[in-house]
C-alpha cells in the first residue's frame, strides 16, 4: 500500500513537473476567409476590369504597385497546422531557454490579380503572397 | 495497474483552458461607406468620414487607403503535457482607391470579423 502511494505520488510529481517543462502542442492558425473558387473562375484576363474584380471578390488583403503605373491586388489566407514539442527549462528568473521542434505543414496561400495601367486584368496567379509580391514589385523594399 | 489508473485520472482531472479575444483598430462603419461617392469624394472626405487609415499605399501616381479591424480568438486546452491551441483571426477591411488628383475611384469592403470563433485546433 505504501509502495503504491509512493508510486502514485511520484507519478503526480513527474506529471506536475513535466507540465511546465515539456508540452506537446497541436496548434492551428486560421486567418482570413479563403476566396471562393467560383469567384476566381469568373475572372477573365483581358476582359475583367478592376471595378468588376473588387465587386466580385471584395476588399483585398494587400495592394501594391507594379511597373508602368499598373497595380496588383491580393487575397490571402492562412490555415496552418503544427505539431510542436515545446521544451522550457526555467533555470533562473531572467533566463529560460526554450527549444521548439516543429513538424507539420504550414499553408500560406493566396491569389494575386494583376492589372495594367488601364485597370484591365492581365493575369491571375496563385501561391505565396510574399513571393508573388517580391517577384512583381518594382522596388526591392518589402516588409 | 491501479497506479496507471491513478495517473490517467490525474491527466484527466487537471486540464487548463484558455479563451482569449483580441481586437485591432475600430470597426469601419458600413453606413458611412454609403456616403462615399466614387468620382466625387476626395481623400479628405474619406479621412473625415472613416478616420485615419491603417495604411496608405502609393500606386505610382495613384494611391489607396486601407482600413482594417481584426478580431482574433484563441482557444487553448492543456492536459498536463498535451495541448491544443487554435487561433482564428478574421477582419473587416475597407480599401479606398484614389486617382492622381486624390479623387476616390473605387471602394471595396469585406466584413468578416464576425466569423472569428472559439474552437479547438482539430475542428473544421
């Protein structure tokens, strides 16, 4: 009986200690509403105007200028999952090393609509908004 | 065997929960948007009606103002060493586009902040 209580107390102590040091976290981050495929399918390069695109797709998440007085509007969303093992060692008041190992998939996705100087749609591209912005922005200054 | 049951009981009886809600910026007034008239309203009118924008973007000679109000809801559940953390963020966005003379040409709005929910990481 004493041995059983000892083992139980030991298990509880281990669990309580572990709760502040090692945590396996199943995390998920969802940001913005994905643009519906039906709305994207309605966009026709060479025909759809800037006004029509805004009316169909709503307010973009980002806007930037292109060369030749053209512009691009982007609709982005995030749905990422991550299974993280978070190890924290509270060694002192001011020093807490934190080792985070992450395995999972991250999904940063978006649709960018490119318009010419006359506000006619020239292209629709999908992918990472950051990459598409970097590739199409005339200046190298990106946040 | 009984110690394992006791340990399992400890794991089940000692959860910790987190509900957190954070907002960024004030919500743009949908009624105020209807008072803006493309081709007539100016950048000054837009700022007077909607306030200071969250961002100003230069588009060559043209420009655009962004107004964004976001709501983030975070839900967490911890069972000793296993946790679930979900962050759901949605926003209300308004973009006002201006020509080179500062006259409003287009207004686009999306109101989605009400879609932010408290939910666990595995829920759809």
